[in-house]
C-alpha cells in the first residue's frame, strides 16, 4: 500500500541502471507531474542509515522534485539485496524509450557478474534473456556494445548513431572503430552527412577487411585476366545503363490512366502485379549490394592511402584464434541482416510504446 513520504526522506539509488536522462523528455514528464501529479507511486526500500532508497521510479522522483513538490506517494518494498533491487529497477526501465542501449548493456553485465540462480550457479545470457523477456541474441548484442570506444559510446548515448550501426562498430578493433567514427564525422558523398544506412554498410566492410586483411592487395593480372576484367566491367555498366530505360517504362506505366490499364491488362492484372513485386524485390537486392560495393570502395580508399590518418585495417581473429570462415555474402545474410533486423525491430517496439498518451507516470 502506498504511503505519502517526504521528498527529503528519499535518496536516489547510486547503482540504478540509468545514467542518462533526456532533458526534453524529463521536461515533458515534469509538465505531466505539475498538471496531474505522480500517477503511479514509486518504490523504495528502507536504508540502514535511515530514510529510503529508490528501487523503481527515478524519473518520477526527479520530475516531482523539479516540480517543487515536497511529498511523493511511494510503496515500501522488502528488497534487502542490492542486486535484487537493481533487477527490479532494470525491469521497470528496460521498456522505456529513453533508456539507452549502453545503459541496458551495463545493466545486463552487472546482473551477469553479481547475481546468481536460485541453486547458486552463475547466470547465463539465456537466463537473463528469459528473465527480461528478451532473446539471448539481443542480450549478446547489447553486451557487445560495451566494447565501443568512448567516442562511439558518446554518439550512441546521444542518439547520433543507432544501435544497429553501433553494434557493427563495436565488433571492430579500437583503432578501426576510430577510423569508422572519423569517416562518419567527416560525412559521406558531396559533404553530406553519412546516414545510418551508409554507416552500417561502411562498418560492415571494415569488419570484412579485418577478417580478410589481404582483400585489397594489388593483384598481378595476366593480359587475358585484364581483358576479362575489362569485359566484366563493361557488361556490368551496360546492365546499369539499361535500368534507366526500365525506369522510364515504369514511369510511363505509372502515368497511364487506371481505366486504360484495366482494359489493357484484362485477365493479367494479378500476374503483372506479381511481376512488379519480383522487380521491386530485385531492385532492393541490387541496391543493397551496390551500397555494400560503395562501402567497400570507401574502405579501400582508407586502406590504400598511405597519407590517410585512419589506421591500417587488419585481421580480427575469432576467439579460437582463427579467422572466421565462410563466404562474406553468406555471413552478411546470416548475421548482418538477420541479427541487426532483430535489434532494430526490438527498438521499434520500444519507440512505438513511447507514444502513449499523457499523463504518463514513467
């Protein structure tokens, strides 16, 4: 049962999982508290030295304090263990849109290091995933973010780069993380900022270079091989030139009156729609590979330029000391596309929940 406690009796938890509080969102919450009050009580536990320590509701406590209120409704819970209190706080904050990925990562790391199963055995990533309703892959990817260099952590925390790109960067050696962040900060083509997609592709290609350190070595080609490469280059460019004509045809189709289309394609509309769906899918696949090609070319410039400030990229072995085998495209599909799609989906779910109507007692 909630009690009305004096704000002076309550102390923040020094080990609570959140370190970064978005000023704009805190201002919104403070406005809600000023108008409606704190809608849901916070949770506190008694301190040995007197007073109470927050278990859940740090944001509500801060907003209430900023609103100038001297009391707050609170439930006193019996949580003697610091790590158990921390877990309750993590459980509350994990679904919040403004809890940063790094805060989540640090929280998961602390729980893995300090908590135990009921039988005394060490927790696994699967145990933590189950406890917080996540997948083991999500937990693993969040923990990987702790390997980011300070500059990358800063940009992730402040929302300058997304979790997906940050994860790919976190897998690189520190010196190569610096190279990627510098490239991102300098911008993409024509001085335009590098968007999230470009950064993701670029970081992936740097990772591929770490795995295959000789991928940009200068090749000694025979005359026949040079001729074959020239023919392949010409054929590829011709294919792309033909796409422009296809684009013109599609534009003409899009401008055709609907009634005329219905008459012209009578009995074939469904089949033609399927044809366009296949075309759209092929276009997306081609764009994906061209983005990878552009990123690969950008990485090659860094590696090839002896005057570049960025470091030379080198092989990153697996845990067993050997380079990871497999075709890069297969790795891309199995890990890059699949794993990052999962984390993006998780983040999208959180962001969707952030649109809940006020008043919000978060």
